[in-house]
């Protein structure tokens, strides 16, 4: 399905580390072979985020061959001053094309006056051209990423000629109480899993509602109200009159 408020961009970096947060409690870290839905959503939130909307990742295209590199890392030890050594396995020479769109956050009826699709869509596209509002990371803080506009599907990808590649059951993301999509996810933090398949170099993500989800713990929503919001006036093109945006 094609959405009118879709955005397309390319994100690249020397290294990336996409992993299941449930396995990152300490020791060695090992990356997935492809980006996770949550990591790409985090990149979009670094480009442009508002509690009024929720970003939905539609597809990612793998542009470069999948390669890994192990590094010896000295992690911080908070319990003592002794040295420690862990091996982290990263993806290297990463480049991905991403297509996504946004929907309104129905959990935020108090922000309904900010539901101006034209405004948010135009701001998001401008922020992609500028490389994002905040720093871009490919999965983890030490993996710096760079964003630029693109046309999804243009150019030659490393896996265009491979009909299908199955990555099995993977971590999809976490649903927080702020973005709950059903009764089972309301008031909870929920982890999502899904079966990842790449076809001709493209991974079409299942929407959060279609994933396997398991509650992790109780969670309350962050408080937003009129006293915290500063809605800006916009002109007919959707551009903010307040240029601070």
C-alpha cells in the first residue's frame, strides 16, 4: 500500500550494530545481518519526532554486501577499576534505502489540534535533506550514520538478483505505552518478534499489529498537555511560520 505521507531516504555508515536488546545485558555483542524495524524507526525519530505521530517503517533495501568485523572493546566496569575485554561484532560498510510513513498517535487525543498532515510531512522531508535534527546512529551510539534523500529502488543493490533470503525469527521492536495499538499493549511495555524474509534485496516489514507480541512489564504514558505544547502556525504549503522549526 502506498501512503501519501511517505518519506524515502538513504542511511549509511562505516559500522552498524543491530541486535536484540534482550541479549545486550553485558559481555559480547553480536549484530543481526540486517537492520531491525526498531533501529530504523529510531533513525527516523532522530530525523523528526513529534508525540502527535508514530512512524511506520514500510521497507528497507540492502544496498551493500553484508560483511561483519569483530573488534576488541574495553567496556566500562562500574563495580571496580579493573580492565575488561569484550568482542563486539559489527556490520561494516553499511548502506540502506528506507521507505516509511506516519500515522496519528491515537493514544494522544490531547494533541489532536496538531494533526496537520501537510505540515509534518513537509517538515520531515526538509529534515531528511538537512541530515536529521539529531545525531544519527546505526543501532548503537558508537556507530555514526549519515542520512540523505533518495528514491527507493533506484541504483543497484547487492542482493537484487537473489529471489529470497530467510533470516528466521527476529526482534522487531518494542511497543511502549505511548504507542499501544490494542488492549493487550495498553499500559505495558511489549516486545515484538517477527519472521524476517528478504526478497530481491528488499525487506517489507510487518506492521507492529501483525507481529508476535509479549508483555514485559507495566508502563505508564508520558504526560503531555497544553501547558507542554507549543503549536505553530503554518502557511498553505505546510511550512512553519515559526522558522525555529
